[in-house]
C-alpha cells in the first residue's frame, strides 16, 4: 500500500506541510495480480509520474468532492492508449460515475473533455454500498460512511488480510457501529482524523460538527473497538503543519501505540 495523497479538502503545498505532503487523497493498494487506486485526489499525479510501462488498475472513488477527484485530469497514464482502467463509484444525485467524471471535465470548469484527451481504455462501473468485487482472489466491498452527500468506505481482503479505507466520515452516528463491524480485525484501518476533539466541538475555532469529518481521538476509539492492527490517521486538515502533525501523532501514540499518520510516500507492506 502506497500513500500518494493524504491531505483533506484542498491541496496544501508549502514549506510547513512538505514532510507529510499537501496532495489530496490517493492510496494505491496492490494485492496479488490486482492493482487498486482509491480516490483520484491530486496525489494521483505523483502516482502517474512514478509509473513506468503499461498500467492496468481498478480505480475506486469514495465520493466526488473535489479533493477526491481533482487529480484525474493530471493522471499521466490516462493519456496513454496502452493503459487500461476501470473506474468505479456510486451513483449520486441521479448521476452515474461516468456522468460525474465527464461533467467535472467540461466548460466552464475545465478546458478539455474526457473524450478529447483520455486515450487509455476506460470502463466505468457503478459500485454501491453492499456491492462486492471479486477478482484474482481479492475481494473489495463497501459500506456507506457518514458524510454530507454520502461516501463509501472500502475494504480490501486478500489471503486472510484486510485493509479498510474510511476517509471522509463523521463520528457520532449509527454508522459508527456499522463501520466498526466493517473494519473488524483488519490489519490496517485508514481513517479520517481531520480534527482534534477540541477543534471539532468548537472549543478551538468554530465548531466543525456536521462538516462530515472525524477526529484522531475517535479514530483511536474506532480502531480499538474494531480490534484492528495499525491505525493510519488520514485526510489531514490543510492548516495542520508538519510540526503540529508530529505533535498530534505523538499524543495519539500514547493512547494507541500502533498508530501512524499518513504521509506522502509512506509504504506499508503486509
Ligand atoms: Zn475529502
Ligand atoms: Zn468529502
């Protein structure tokens, strides 16, 4: 598993975020013969730049907020006819994944369309909560997380090991229990830890309740309840500096030793 983009909401480049990285969500998971890319945030540009030779991948979109889709037009391999991608995601507001992808690349938002420039072999497939993809011994499944407009949390199972990608979810709803069940026993849980409890509740700055994101404290609680191996704090707030993230991680590790903060270039091998 390779983290290419770990930042939430908006790219946040600059000297104070250079160590953890400022690109928005993109996580690559290779299992057996299969390659999966979760979300097409700006991190996917780096993935594309690092790719040599033909590329075949299953792309899963969690939802269509800008930070999870805006890297697609800059994903180099999608301009190469030797490459093949299946893009999967849920139907939202009556629009299929294909319609959403096409609509975000058109005037007045973008100068060229999918049809004009993408040359890779592209297929689109609906993937909804409760769906399962089985391929070459790998299973990918999804449930609905708690996020305005919806968001899918994904689980990848391969040879008795599992990774759960649960970005963009706000704790405190019935869905918490479902997510704990969904993540139960996973080797790795990647979880939305955008805020601290104080930030979330409005004790520091304005309240973030209802914005669709969780806290590192809740990430720790979820990981403990689900008895996962490693917790990876993800979707960092764009204003969180590297030093602040170091401090946050240090505090989190005191509560749960097997905790990491996602950073660009982090590779986890299972
Ligand atoms: Zn997001
Ligand atoms: Zn979102």
